[in-house]
């Protein structure tokens, strides 16, 4: 029995019975129908990505969001974006909007979110404070929580004492033992306070979808956790279970760093009389050397990749390729293929080692796929038009280089060779957009027959039709070189390359000529003749 289905026993049994019955009747039930029956008590499969807008979206966050998105789409469910903005002091302006922007750019847009809205909103925790307050009050009334009046100074002394003793700092649960009249007196005096959840021993084991059976006796190693801070805002521990409950989240897929906190959360679910969701903790995304992927690495933020011309498909591909959970592990998968090949039972507990040095290779593959798709290629053309104008604003001599057909021809000739559009506006490809400069001395270094060779090229262009091909031109150029008296083939090619690009390296001369087209080739060799006549 699949662990991912076993977590919802009643649904699984229903699925097995249905499958068996239908099979005996000679009718195989579709996967979609089975998935609809695989749910929690609330019914639909609902997963969430719940980042804090205290920073911008980075690769680790994108990977968590991606696995949630794929899981939701695989099983016909909903993918929800919830922003956990309760730590008001650390909020970064613009981060909340940027997180949703980046999910949309990456091609994994949420079904419900602060921007999209939805039936379980609001999707900003700062707009759900009454709900947390009501839940905390419920815990207080049932004796599962209590007011704590300990000052920050006292808590700091406890921490220092623990460090001196070589122990892990923990709250000593002092206020748990206050009498009711003492609590009322302090509240009446307006004493600053928080609300703490009363941890109890006897944690029940739970079966994580990835890490299997787990149990952490948190009461033995931790003090009672704060659930409502002095400013009235909830902590993560309370807010996330309240939201998951009221948003009817069926599966919580989050990073493995939260695995040790799950027993604590399950105690809260039990205290509130709520059925918890199914938990699955994803192994961490690490650098290729096994070191932690840190936000301090400036190149791991999604906006940086977007700015550097990385395609979203390449990012999704590399972050899944280095991990687990798929029936194959090939490069070049698009989101629809990731969904179809997703197999949650194949997710392992091993950390995913990310080698960003391979990202250009992934981007090259996906850029080629974009170029080969007419609709996506048109988007690339529009993007490149903007980049060309920005890079060569005053240098463009012929507006033809901005035309759609010209850029499309360049893209198809260079597909498989370039890793990003930005390469095409680098100096090595400037000849595509502006006419190069060269001197008579440079020409003379290759041959004394430059005038003759230029005339042969112009004659060739007159004889050839509008449709030039690399293979045909390659043969034509070999024939052309044989018509010189003393210039070797390689020097003829060096001269042609100089006149066409002003460079001595790059694509083949035949490809350069096909990219530029008959009219532009003639223009550049007429320029050579003029230079020779005036020098």
C-alpha cells in the first residue's frame, strides 16, 4: 500500500474497493477518479506554500513551492499561497508581492492567494489575527495554555545560565504554576504577557510520508512554547496549525527542518480536538558540496535568475533533477512532464545536492525548446528586440535587424549553441546587429587578392536566390576559394569572417552569411571594395 495513500485510510480502502469492483466488471477506473477519492476528511487534496515575506523567494523556497504545486496538480487538488507575515518587525517591503510574482513567472501560479483570493481567505496571516486570538482563548479555557508574565530580562538570564551549564536553553515553565488569582491580578495591572502552550508528555508517533515513523518527546527537551506574542501576533507554531485547519489543508509538504516540530504541532491539534493533515517533510536542498544553501548567497534569489536570462523551466528542471520523487531523471522536462512523472513514493530522505554550474546547460536545452515552439519563440523575439535596442541604441544602421523574421532566423541558427538570449547581445555577436569596422592593414594581412575575393562573393550573392542555406554556402565557399591565385582556403575564410563580423572567431562563415542575408552580405563586401579603392 502506498504510504501516500495509506495516510488517508478510509479513502484508500474506498479506492481499493472501487478499483477491484470496476476491474471485475471489466472497466478500469481512471487515475483521476481514484485521486478524487484520495483525500482527507475535508475531501479535496489541498496543499499550501507558506513563506514569510521577510525576504524574497529563493531556490529553496521555489523547490518547496514546486513540489506542492506538482502534488496538487497530480492529484487534482488546489495549490494555495499563504503569506506568514506575523513577524512584523522583519517584513521586507515589496517581498510579499514579489513572491507571488516569481511563482507566476516560474509557471506555478497558486490557485488561491492574497492576489487571487479564494474561499479560505484572507491569505495574509496579519489579516487573520481574530482567528488566532479565538483559538488561543479556547486553549486558555481548556487549560491547555496559560499566560506568561516573565520579562525579557528574566528569559535572557535563563538562556545565559543554560549556556554556562552547557545545556540547551529552555523556558522553565514558571508561569504554568501561577494561581488563577495571581494571573487575574497581573492582567488587571496591565502587565506585559504572552500566551504559552502547555506541552504534555505522551506524544503519539506519526508517520511522515517521507521519513516514516517519527516521535519527538518535546516536553522533555523544550519549555512550553509561546503561541501568542506580547504584540498580540501569533507565533508560527499556532498560526500554521490554525490556518491549515481552517483552510482545510490535506497534506503539509515542507522542509525537513520542521520535522522535529511536528510532534509539538500534533499536540496542539489534539488539544484543540482537530484532525491533523498528513505531513511530508522534503529533504533539504544543499550546495553540491553538501553545505547549506544560504540566503546570503546573492545568486540564489529567483529575481537574480530572471534578471540573468534564466528560463523558469530551466530552474524547475534543475531543482527537480538534483532531487528525487520522479520516475525518470532526465534533463529537459517541462512542468507538464514533471507532473506526469511525479511519484511521491520515490522521494528519498537524502538531501538534494544542487550544482548551479550545470544551470547554463539546462537553460540551453530549454531555450532550444522555446525556439522550436512558434508561440514561445515569438516571446523570445520580443525580448531580444528590447535587448538589442538597449545594447546598440545609437549603433544600429539598418532597422532590418529588429524585424521578426530576421531575429527568428538568427535564433534558429544559434539554437543549441547559446545558453541565454543575453549572449546574442554580447560583443561576440555584435555583427548581427551593427556593421563591423576593419582596416585595410587587417585585410592585407590575409591576402593581396581581397578585391578579387570580394567580387567573387558579390557575384555569388547575385547568383543565389533569397533562400540561403548553410550546407549550400559551405560548398559554394570551397568553390570560391579555388578561384583565387595564391590565397589558401583558410585565409579566404579569415578574410570573409573579418568583413562579415570584424572578428576572427564565432559561428562558421556560412552560418554568419545565412544569418545576415544576401542584401547585408552585399552591403558589407561593397564596403570592403570601397575601402580598398580609397586606401
